[in-house]
């Protein structure tokens, strides 16, 4: 069977539809790319905001850490002074050093 037929007057006519609608893949691809770009942009903005928040939290904790280090140094200095007094024969300092040793605290001058 061919793609053409003859009508009653002998003229050729096509048995195929007059026009086949074919859709381009351009529009769906464009929508997909636009959605991906929007999603990537949104994620980038979110990550930058989270990074800024984490940096701010770190900066806020930095002062606390420095204060704790300073207090630790002062405590170590006091403990070392107490140990020197205990070694020099001060009975109260010896009691403090013994009490600390019972609790597992070692004083390193």
C-alpha cells in the first residue's frame, strides 16, 4: 500500500495526515535549566548565610575561650605557688596539696 490514493476524479490524495505536530525539546530543557539554576542559586545563598552565622558564633566564643585560658593560667600559677609553699614546710599548703592529690589533681610547677 502506498502513501497516496486516488479520489473519484482520479486526482491524487494523500492518506497520511496533513500535518504531524512535533514538539521541540527546547522549552522543557529551558525550564529544567532555569529550575536548576534557581535551585543552585538558592543553595549557594543558604550556604553563605550559614557560613556567616558560623563565623559569628566562632567569633563570639573566641573571647570566652581566651578568658578560660587566662583563668587556667592563673589557677596553674596559684597551684604551683601552693606546692612551693608545701615544699617549704607550710602545713596548710601541705594539706591543700594532699587533698588535691587524693582527688587525682597533680600540680606541675
